[in-house]
C-alpha cells in the first residue's frame, strides 16, 4: 500500500497492442512507477524502467503484484527482510485527514528506500509550498513502525517553524512529542519522550556551549531532521 509499481494504459481493439505504451510510460515517469504496460485487450507490452527492456505478453502472462514486487525489490537492492520492513511500513492514514500527494509519496518512498539500503545522510529538496513538513511527518511515522527508529529530533531555526510543525503536521504524535527547553528540562526525565523539537540555538547557545550534551548522550537519537537546512546549518562557518 502506498507504493505503486505498475501502470496500464488500455486501448480498444482497433489499436495495436503497443499503441498506448508511450502514454503509459509518460504517466509512469511522472509517478515514479517502474513498470508501464500497454494493452488492446488482446495482449500486453511491458516497459521495465529498471532494466530498460520491453517485451510482449499474452493476456494470461500479465505478472502478479507479488512477481512485480520481487523484481522491483531485487533491482533496488531491497530483498533483505530488514529492508522490506522499512519500505513496506504503513503511511499514516486518518479518516477525513490529509493524504500524501503523489510527489510527496515519491519523496517519502525514495527516502525510505535509501535508508533501507544503508544510507544515513539524505537531502530532500522540495519547492516552497509543496508540504515538506507533512512529508517529514510521514517519514517519521513510517520509520517509527519499524525497529529502525524510536527517538527522533526535528531541528529548525525559528520558533514559529517548530510550533507550527508540532501543532499541525505532527499533531497525531502529540502524546510522544516534546519541545526542548535547555533551561528548564530535567536530564533525568527528558529521555522519556520519543519525538523532540528544538531550535539549533537551543542546543548550541550563543556562548558556543554544546547544551545538547547536558541532556542527551551522543547516540541518543535514531533520526535527525534538519528543517530549512540551507538557511544556516549548511554554511561552513555555522556553529550549529
């Protein structure tokens, strides 16, 4: 669920079996789908974006979802049970709530696939207004369904970004969320939360002191999200 792997463009019998292939391939590229098919009701033509190969199939030779998922997992290097656990973790679904848009699904799925292959530094670039925080929330939610992630740190450079994220996109996790306050937090109890929000400035103060080390061990967090990283944290001279 949430990971489309094939698309079929169907034409009537007045067309050749491959008449809809280019159209189907166009849709597949927009939606990041690995297998595109054309059919005229008498057979199929398959284009495999993972190998670049095409083949003709009889009506009874159309591959099952399980067969396509096996081919997809093998080509992506996701065959290990550990990888499967990550990439098949469920999306957060709320009746009447927001559902990820197609481009958000692409970003989320690609991120989880990279993590499943052992990547531990990932840059997500999305345009203004495309829902980066909601995308981040879905990544956090899905990873929290696995054995990979328990403790999450979400960093931003402005209070309004932190507060909006907690109150809006991350609202479903309010019971396990905590906004870090270095001056008030008790080191003996702060570790009981699961999803933490903080300003960079809170963790490394104007005095250049690493205040985070007063509250957390170096390996405490399983996942750290740096929001708007281009604004300050990505600069070479940035102490954050």
